[in-house]
C-alpha cells in the first residue's frame, strides 16, 4: 500500500468497508435470513427467490433513472462528494434498520433491502467516477483492481465475526437466537461500512469538474441530452457500454442471487457461509492478478478471459446437483468476478473526458443497472415457470455470448 498515494488509499478503503454489504447483505446472511422468513410464512422456495429477484430489479430500475441526472449535476464543483455521501448514508442507515425488523416480516425485509441496494449502488456511481480524480490513466488498472482486492479482504473480517456469532447462537453457546445473531451481523455491517467511508470523505476531492453556473438543474438536463448524443458519436464508448450491458448482467445476477441458488439446491446455511467466505479470500489475489495481467496483455484481453470463465460457470450450473458442484462454481466465480468488474471500470474511465466523468459514469450506471434488471427478472421468471433455478442460471449464457461478440468490436483504448 506504500506505493499508493493518500488519495488512492482513501479511495480504496471505501471498497474495504462497503464490501461488507456485498457479502453479508447482498450475498450471504440477509438472503438466508430472508429465505427463512419467507419459508416460515409459507412462501415456496422458487417464489421467494423470484420475489428477491423482483426487489433487486425494482431498486436498480429506480437508480438507473436517477443515475444519469445526478451524475450530470455532479460534474459541477462540489456536488460529487455530496451525492456520494448522501447515498452512502442511505445505505448505511437502511442496513442498520434491518437490526430491528422482525424475521417474520419478509415483505418489510424486501422493502428495506431495496433502500439498501439503492444507497449502495448510488454511492458506487460516484465512487467509480472518483477514480479519475485519485489517479492517472497509467495507474487505473492497478488502482481499480487493488480496490476490489481490498474489498474482498476487508469484507472477510466482519463476515468472520458475523459467522462466529451465528454459529455460536446455533450451538446455543451464546444466549441469543439465530435471528438475533443475524440482526447483530446487520448492525456490524452498517458500522463497518460507515467507519471506512470516512477516509474517502476526508481525503478525496473532486479535481475534475465544471464551474458552477446559474440554473444548474436546467443546464444539467441540457448537458445530459448532449452527453447522450456525444456517446452515440463516440463509437468506442457506445459499443463498450453495449457490451458491458450484456456481460455485467450475468455477473451481477450470479453474485446477488448465488445464496438463493445454494439454498434451493439444499445446501445447509453453514456450508453456504463457509463457501462464500472462501470465495472472498480466493477472489482477492485474483483481482490483483487481473490488474497486473491487464497491464501486460491489455484490459480487453483480460475482459475476454473473465467472460469465458462466466460462460463455463453458467453451463456447469445447469448440471449442478450437490454441494461439491456449488464449491466448483464458487471457486470459478472467485477467479474472475473482481477482475472483470475492476477492469471494466478502469477501461471505461480511460475512455471518457475527465471533466465529464460523472455524467458519463451516469450512463455507465444506466447500462449496469438496467442489465441488473434483466438478469434477475430472467432468472425469476424461469425459476417460476420451470421450478428449476438452474435453468435460469444457464439462460445467462446468451447474455455473456452477446457481450463478448460486441466487445470484439470495441477498439483498444490506446488506439482510440
């Protein structure tokens, strides 16, 4: 970490803190908590998985509409950090509120989860855009990949503590219920996320911006439409966003719904938590490796590699029958999930003008979030129609294939 500047390190620390949400709320403890709540209410496994997918789709749709507008306003001096802080606070507070929701209120759990998802994804729009402020083009692959790696490592600490509390409660070593233990895990996540947001707020500033002018909102809408036309004129940016739309859809769907898949497969909650923990540990060095290989071969080549790995994951998932199969899939995902996200972020950041990074990342967010609507909906509908979640995972192959075909038409960043 000594080779990174204070601004770069502070930017990375947010990933360290925010990733606790990614594993505890988005992937591990909350889905198990929600699935148990829905089951107690008489909701079938396939239906509860589908409802979770619908909740993810609704929250991402809301943010997809807001992202470009807020991103355009955030290009003006002083707004980027304000929006980042606001969305972060929304996610942190909503996560803390999970501590007080009874486990028999599965509908209320989903509503609260939607607010958390909006806060998390909204803060990430501006967090990603801050990449152009904390480093230069030559270091973006390295800094972006290291941020993801730190996220995986940092998330394991509150995850281990949470698992320990839940397991001790299950064994009746602690005088609390498993429900209370899970709620403590939610509170730990909120605190962890909040504490490691502080360095970002204190040390990172917006270096690339547009000076404020009268009628900011009206002018922001004009710039928003101008940006859309500008994206269409820049063939490389447009094609990359289109490719990203498809392949990141599959990546996000697999990440956010993996625990639901495992539960439907009959894997015990304890085994799921262990698998997810190991996945985080394995993913950290692979994220760094992707960054280094991207500097050697190119970011585009490594994006191809990540997409191919995910195609293999989807095909294998169709035949998944046991906990061993889930282990294999988890390790395959661990090799590429951080790398493909980090390099996509760095690749796009090098393509866009620095002063307009927020508005361009607003459109990046549109393609990201609308993709996150399609995947969960596809899995949810397929699961309900077939009664088989594996079939929904397999259908994601089409999205990865379309993504890689379009990506092949994107010029290299250096050449552009």
